[in-house]
C-alpha cells in the first residue's frame, strides 16, 4: 500500500529538515554552529557543555551501539540512545551519513512519506511471507498480535517509531493498546511536545517478527 498525503504536503522534502534548523529527529538534536558546521547531540544534552566531541560521521556507529549502561542496542530506534556526545560535521552529506547510522533508512522513509510514496506493509502480510523458523508467526491470533504490538512497539521503553502500517489489509489498527499519537507523524514520540522529524515505521521489523514467534511457540507449549 502507498500512503497518500495532503496536496500541500507534497513538496520537495529531500533536505527540508536541514533548512529549518535546529531540528529534532528521534532523540537527536541537530543545529548549526556559529562557524557553519552541523552539530548533533542527544536531545537531553542540549544545554550540556561537557560532551565528548567527535568529528567523523562514522563515530555514530559506536555511539549508537550501546546504551548509557553499556548494554547493546539491537533496535536503533529504541528510546535508549546514549548521552554525553557531540558530533560536529562539516556538511550536509556527513549529516545524512551520520543520521543513517543512528537511524537506518529513516530519512529516506520520511522523504518518501512527504512525497506521498511511502509503501507500507500490514503485519499479516509480513508474517505470511516468513519462511523457515519464522513461518509459524503467521499463526499468531489477532488478540496476541494486539497485545504484542501494544507492548513491544510502545514509545515509552519500546520504540520511538511512528507506526504507519495496519494489522491486515482490511485496515485493522496495529494495536488498540497504543495511543492514537503512536500513529501520528506530527507527534513527538519522546513525549516532549517538540516539533520533530518522525521516525516512521512502514512495516513490522524483524525484532517484532521474532517476538511474534516466541508468542506463538509459547502458546503452543
Ligand atoms: S515494528 Fe516498527 S514500531 Fe514496532 S518495534 Fe519494530 S520498528 Fe519499532
């Protein structure tokens, strides 16, 4: 399914997010220094001056890998990006590289959504195309899926993405346990009420599929 957006929103969005600095994407704050460089940091660290400074976009790999407690982050859009760093980058290309390392594929998804070309895939379709050990996930019941998505994808402790997919091709909601704001690209999923570039979720991720397998296997035992 391809999403449609209001006509007025179908404007060139490729670098719109950089023309209106400062901006926020997920947990990251992007601004420009007096010298014209781009400065990225954790949104919680905007007023800190004791940050470790990095100047290479590739530093985002290491920054994004572990949370504040040193625990590996399998889901890059989980709300546990570590604090205490600043990434100073010379140009837009470097900013794009860094953001794609922090949040893989999220800027292209946002641009596609603004253009009205973001393709979404329902949960049922994702599960039905699984093979091998994940084939069993297609057996998850609607009630189990409702509970799983409501727990696993929630923004407070789960994932900061804004869900754009449905549960099935009939358009059932992914979960009735999530607030309406979980599906609203204008909502700040960090709960700070600030304008944000949303981290859109156009199809259920592999981690959710893996959780669905546990649910189905668990109910079969
Ligand atoms: S399915 Fe989407 S919203 Fe849910 S955890 Fe995965 S990436 Fe996040």
